[in-house]
C-alpha cells in the first residue's frame, strides 16, 4: 500500500470508529433548528452534513484541517527556491490531518506524474466539441469521458465489499488529481492556441507543470499557480460545487460522475464563474469609460449603474463570510509582493475601496466585502492569461483536490445516501396555521 493511502487508512479507521460511536451514543442530540427563511432561502447555515477536510468561519475564513491560509504559507513544503505552498501538500493534509514533509510531497508529485496520462477517448471526446463550447462545459465532459476508467465503478460491478469502497475511491481520486491539469491545459491550448499543445516537464511540481503546459514559463506565474491551486481547493462542504459532488457521490456514483456534477455547479455565475464575470465586468467598465485608469468616482457610478440594471456586482458578497475573504487578501499580498503597476490590479484595489459602502447602503446585502473571485482574474491578466472564459477551469482544477479528498472521507466513514426532506409552500402555510391555533 502506498504511504499516503496507508496513512489515510490509519486516520480514517480511527475517525470512522469515533463517528459510529457518536451516532450511536448521541444520535438524538439536536445540533440546529431550522427556520422558515432557511427553508425558503437556500438552506443557509443549517448544520446538516459531515465534511472533514475544511471548515469555514464567517469572520476568520477558511481553515483546512485547522490551518488557515497564513499557516499553509508558513508550513506547507515549497518548490525549490519558491515561497508559495505546494497544492500536493494540501491534498496530503486534507487526507491525513498532518502537514507533510518535503519527501512526502515529492513522493505525491512523482505519483501523480506516474498516473497523469490522459486516456485516448478523452482527447477524442474533447476534439468532437465545437471550439465555442465553454471551457467549463469541455472540462465537465472531459471528466465524464474518463469515467469508463473508474476503479470504483469497475470493481463495484464485479461485486465489492462495502469495507473496500474507500480504497478504490482513493485510487480514482489519485488518478483524477493526476490527470486534471493535463485535461485543463489541453482544453486551454485547443481553444485559444490552435491546438498547439505542450508536452509536460516532469521535473516540475504539479502546479508548476500545469503552468508550463498552459504555456506560461515565468517563475512568478508558476508561483501564482501554486498559491491559486492551494487556496481554491476547499471551502467546507456546503458550497455548491462541494455539495453537488457530495450529493452525487452519496448515491455511490464514482469520483468521475461526482466531480463532473460538482464542476457543473462551479460553472454558475453565482459560484465559480464569478471569476470570469469580474474581469468581464471590469473590461466592460473600462471600455464604456474609455480609460484603463478610471477614477474612484467613475467606478462608483458604474457600480450604481450595475445595481440599477438589476445585476449583482461580481466578486462581492458571500453566503457565509462576513469579512473580506482571506483568499482575496492572500492574492492581494501576492500582487503587492510580485506585481508593480498593473492597471487591472489597481482597478481591483480601487473597487475594493468603492464597492463595500455602496453595497452596505442597500441595506440588504449581508456581506459587502470581496470574495476570492474579485482578485484572481487581474493577476492572470497581468501574466498574459487574458482568455477569461477559461478562469473557472483553473478554479475547478483546484477544487478537484478538496472535493475528491472529501469523497475519500465520505467512503471511509460509510456516509449514506443524502436525502433531505422537502416541503411545499402549502405545507408551510398549513404548518403556520396549525401553529397559530395552539
Ligand atoms: N451585488 C448586488 N447585490 C448583491 C450582492 C452583490 N455582489 N450580493 C448579494 N446581493 C443581494 C442579493 O442578490 C440579495 O438580493 P435580493 O434580496 O433582492 O434577492 C440580497 O443582496 C441578499 O443576499 P445575501 O443574503 O447577502 O447573499 P446570498 O447568500 O443570497 O448570496 C452570493 C451570496 C455570493 C450568491 C451573492 O453575494 C452574489 O450574488 N455575489 C455576486 C456573485 C459572486 O461573486 N459569486 C461568487 C461567490 C464566491 N464563489 O466563488 O463561489
Ligand atoms: C467557494 O469557494 O466555494 C465559494 O466561496 C462559495 C462558498 O463557500 O459558498
């Protein structure tokens, strides 16, 4: 058994025993109440699922197995000469709860390289799609086209003991994480660079090699990818892409079917597509104003026009967070350190000053602060990756790590089919009527 699988098995076996006991001894204890405005309002904040890999606090932001983003920066292994965390290290942390050593991360990097070959049918399937197919659609179809390789699905068909679900899910998760940068890079080069593909450089780490296959050789861009692919990986279980992956996976659909479902959720403008929307919105603003250096007053007027047109300001607001997203701050710090005088970055920072008071003044927006998507595009534009319809695929490559590490946990804990109760509006009205009679 490989070292990560062995460690995961040890950790997960202990947690599974605890969870079983918790359920048996305290299963009837109430952890939350549900209000009508939560039933109608998208189930905000209802504590109703298990998710081991990360937890989100409204004020402090994300913690991966207890470690926040500055902790990851400090503690996770880096590439030689680099200062950004390696996403391989985060994957190890999410599966084991332990910060890996440099040797463990090197092992994982080599292991993913070994598993990274894309099956032929993936290329055939992607090539059958018209070039104007949105990159996220290509991405989701590409993931599905690998499903015939699922170790879980194939073993399940042969007859698989429940106790072994986690093992074959781990194999699927490792294969998908290994292949996913290659799939994304293939889609990028096919869609925007005439199918002029770049062979991997297996001396590089997972994120560095991804940057190379996209066609970006600068060390700063590789560092950006290491940071980007780390901070987007997981945001507890309730966000739409994680929850969709979990829901599909709970039917014992394999990692490919589950991840594709999650990526379809990420492709929506209220979720991951917001990173594309932000750059689209800024570009439209600068085109309309005829300047790439708009004043704060000009930005404020444009924000008001956006709101008056019944649209949201992309990159702002959050279903859980109530402060600026630490992932936004991490990207801002990256720009302060590595980028000087980039017009789009300056606009992002000016928007950060202008938007919150305007959203606050509406009196209904619960979080007027920027989320992760408000900053990412401006960094990519600076390094020349300007094709913003592709940005959500980058988010998807990273999110793959979190949701598939979690799928391994769900299998190891033997979590059941997810099936919450729904009610009709008539049921709710009747419920109130009955309550008023009491
Ligand atoms: N611009 C304008 N209005 C907003 C915004 C915004 N950025 N954020 C929230 N509102 C409105 C929201 O549409 C709702 O209006 P109404 O009652 O008329 O329907 C009202 O404020 C209350 O919404 P909240 O409870 O504050 O937010 P909710 O939890 O429902 O939604 C988002 C969270 C993230 C969907 C919402 O803030 C939004 O649409 N933001 C813009 C899109 C975005 O950046 N999404 C990316 C999120 C991060 N990610 O990567 O997934
Ligand atoms: C995410 O990273 O999934 C987003 O910030 C959305 C969320 O957490 O709801």
